């Protein structure tokens, strides 16, 4: 038992390597912040494209649905490897796109971020779609009767209501995104897993990996409790509403 504790829960070892692991975790947080903002915006764009009415827009809707289906089905790890190893080989692209070094971050950071955005944009689009489709159809009809275009109706009436209906599932997707930033280690980004693995390789002690896990727990567990409270609150509202209808 003591050997197990020394291998995975050596507190002294964790303290000795705390700064290194924290520096790697900071990279994960930066990657998450950038990917989350862009994925939220991209997902909203996809959800709105999917809702464009009319026959002329059918190809746009079809392509949007195909995008969402494909990138929700393809494993994120494959995309990270494909983008991280494939894009730098595309000589027809400018070097700034093949090997981006923006804001002092290595190309593995930005190419990994691209893979995360492409994948999670598809997941966010489905969350937005669920919120949009939960809005009664009469809301759109009322907005159109006031002379609003479809775009104006979506922007001013539907989307604001839809966003208020999806914070819990959206937060769940963001939690998953934070955890999936560790996958970018496969293209040699020095984030928390890469850093902890390097330490483990040199010292034959896995406590640095445990330390990295604890850092994720500190962030994710409170967020998970927030999701639970949101879900419970929503269920209580639905229950009260059903009681009123019965009465």
C-alpha cells in the first residue's frame, strides 16, 4: 500500500513539481478559453444556418447538417492529429497559417485549438438548436407579423429566449471541452499532461499526473455542481408549471 501511495500520491513530490505542472495546466486553461469562445460563436452560426427557412436555403441547411453530423461522429483525437500533423505539410498555405505562432503560442497550440473549435462548434450547434426549437412557434409568427425579417426575429426574439434555456447543457459541453484540451498533448503541446508525463518518464513517479488531475478537479467539480443545481431548478419550474395546469 505504501508503494502505491508513493507512486501516485507523494505529496512532497507534488510540491517539488507543482510550478511545472501548474504552468502546463495554465496552457490548458488558455486553450480552453480561446476554443470555448470561438466554439460558442461558431455553434450559434451553425444553429442559425440550420434554421434558415425556404427552398433556396435548402443546400445551406443540408451542408450545415452534414457538418454537424460528421464532426460529432469523428473522434476528436483523429482531428487533432490530422490538423496538427497535416496542416503544416500544406505548402500552398501561407506559413502564418501552416505554422501559426500568434501571440507567442506555438503552432501546436493553434492547430489543436482549431480541432477543438471544429468539433465543439458542432456540439454547441446542437445545444443551441434544442433551445431554439423549444421556443413556441407562435413567437416567430408574432415577430414576423410585426414586420421583422427572419434574421431580425431570430436575433431579437428567438435566440435571446433560446440561450436562457440551455445554460446547463452548454456548461456540460464546456466541461467536456476543458477535459479534452489534454488531447492536444499528442501533437507535443506542453500542456499539463505532456508536462506531467515528461516528469513521470524522468522520475518513474506518477504523482505529477495525479497533481494534474487534482487541478482539473478543482475547476470541474464546482462547475458540475452548478450544472446539477441548474437542472434541479429547471425541473422544479416544469413541475410547478404542470401543477398549475392541472389545477
